[in-house]
C-alpha cells in the first residue's frame, strides 16, 4: 500500500537533553510523522470515523513530548511511536524528531519506522 497520511513540521516545546543545563529550559522540537491505515483511501467512503483524525494524532504527540522524562531524543522518538501505535489503528508508521542544539548544524534528527505485527 502506498497511501500515507502525513503531519510535517509539528513544532513543540519540550524538556530534553542529558545535562541539567540543557534540560533547564524548554527547547524547540519538530516532529514529522507519516502513517498508513489498514485500508485504502477509497475504502474510507469520505467518512471520518473510518480514518484516523490527524488532529488527535498531533495532540497525542504533544502529550508524549510534554510528559516525557527522557534525556535522549532516541528515547523520545520511541515513546512517540509507541504512543501512536497504542492509541490508533496505525498499520505502519514513520516518525522523525528534530532538535536544534548544535550551533553549526541546521538540526539533529532521529527517525524510526514501525509496523504492526499481523
């Protein structure tokens, strides 16, 4: 299946980092997620209840970022993926998390991909 729902560049503020100094202030984080449903878009028949409401997905990502106790962005991206796979009937998901910490780089990012076991 090649049909994806995507949320790109979701900007959030979160407390992440290894050192106390880095964790002291909220940091800008950007999350992009793409996921597949268990059915085709044609099968949705224009009915919201047959798809996944992307505003609820964005809210769940925000909750994961706000509540994390993670120090590493690798851990946080995993928490986001776990939360979304638990809360929604997503068949396959890709999540990218960007952090803007290095002064000489645009950003640092981590990515994950998960697929629901059949």
